[in-house]
C-alpha cells in the first residue's frame, strides 16, 4: 500500500518529539515560562510582583490516612520495596479526610518516616508535640506541663523577672498562698541559700533586716531596732490625764503618739507584716495624791487591735499598782503582746481604777528620760 505524504510527515514529527529531551519546567495556565528554580508554576496571569495572578486554586488529592507512621494508601506497607522506597516519598502532600485519632481533617506532608500536619493558624488540633514544661492548646504552645529531663535556663547577662498582681507561685504545693510558697515535708531543709554576700554590721546598713521563720514556715523580716528615732519607737504626743475606767476596758484614755515617720497625734500603730509583736511601754507621769491620803491605786493598760477607723477589740491587758512613795512622779514599764496581720491598727488605752489621778508626761526633747514612750518588735 502506498504511503501518503501526510503519513510520512506524522511519523517524522513523532520521532523528533520522542528524541528531544522533556522540558524540566512547566507552566500551567499561561504560555510564559516558569521562573528560574520553579518546576511547576500555576497561574492565570503573568504577574510577577507578588500580587494576585489567579482567581482559581489547586485541588489536592483527598485520602484517608490510617497510620501516622505509614504511607498507606499512597504506598502500601505490604509492597516488597516499602522499607527502602518510603524515604523517596518525602514531600508528598495530601488532604486527609479522616478524623480518627491521631488525625484531623487537613493537609499532611510525608517527612520520610511519618505524616506531619500543616499548621493552619486556626483552632484545629495538630499532631505537633510539646513537652518538658510545655503543652499544646489547639495550634498554640503554652507554658505548663511536666519536665521530662533535667533542665537548665541560662540567663547569661539578661534578667528574668516575674511581674504579679495577686498571683502566687509555689513549689511542692498546688494552691500557693504567698508570692513564693515552698512546701516539702520530705526534706529537712526545703529552702537553702548558699554563697550569699554577708554584711559585717547590718545595724548600720540601710535597707537590711534580719529574717525569721515562724513555726508555720512563714518567712518574715525582723526589723533592726537601733534606738530612739526608728520607725518602731514612739513618744507621747502631748501630756495626757488618764480617765477613770475599769478592768474590762470601759472608758479610760487612748494614748496619742509621735512616731512612724514623724506622724503626730496618731492613736494607732500599723503592723508592718503578719506576726506576733511585743509592745513595751514606759509610762511616766505625775500624780495628785500628795504626801498623805490614799497610798495606792490600780491602773489598767490595754492593747486593742482593729482598723484605722475602728479601735476593734482588746487582745491583751495588764494591771499595775501605783504606790505613793513620797515622790510626785510615777514611772512604770509594761509589756503587751499582739498577734496580728499586716495593716492591723494597734491602740493602747490606759484606765484609772482608783482615786489617784495620773497625768502621763511627754517632752519635746527626744533623748530626755522624763517622758512616756513605746517601742515594739516582732517575735514570730
């Protein structure tokens, strides 16, 4: 049969196409060549400035993934070459439609050994793992979780600061009750401080206090009392004549003090922190008993705990007996104990229980011994 010229031309063109090497870069959507380094360029318009170049998208194959560590169904694990071939599938991208754990619907890429889910920026779960003190919440990594290895944070030359409003932190306790709450019954010394700088004379170093730990494990400062003029030493604001009262605290006279940074005419002292405090009072004054008549008289001294606006209730009291001994002056020292919390207001009241009237005295000269004064300090 004689071959026509058209048949001959078709055979020649086919041979030429087969003989030519296949082009390694492809553009789909336009006739322009792809950019350098791009194997496949999908676009509708030739726009290369980074702005939109299409109104259509690419649809990836939808599959059902069944094992995070298995290529199936892309490559069956029963394939005789599976073990050696699975690495060559690295970079394969599919859209998984299965919601059987550990999978969620979404894009997955094969990394050579397992499927990794694309982060979408939404609230869907991922198969990313966070550990050693971190945990996953949706697509977010958040602080919180168990340590799985010994961990060191190297601050180098930078500061690490924790700011707080009312939040507390704890070690060995789930509901901390202080800025730092340590609870460890299994250790004889759960808190240990080493290699700290020492101070030769704390009493002359401003801003430093002793530290005490109560039986309940509460750490508090123990202010250093250096004598008259400190924040914990007071003197009577003005001469005060003691009013008649009784041993239950009725009537009597609340004393007014100078102290606490120079505050005047203040009936109360504000406790600086939680604890038990000792109030020592030196009561100095003159009496009207003269050289004859009543030879003694009962007086009562009370410690009240309340607020700045309210005296509150009596927390400690003591009785003193004033004995006339010829002098016109009485000078007594008493101590009262107050257990309170930071911010409690403590007041001192003195009541006359007999017929000898006592007027407590003050002086404008701070070092003068002839005055009524008060000092307090914590014991726990």
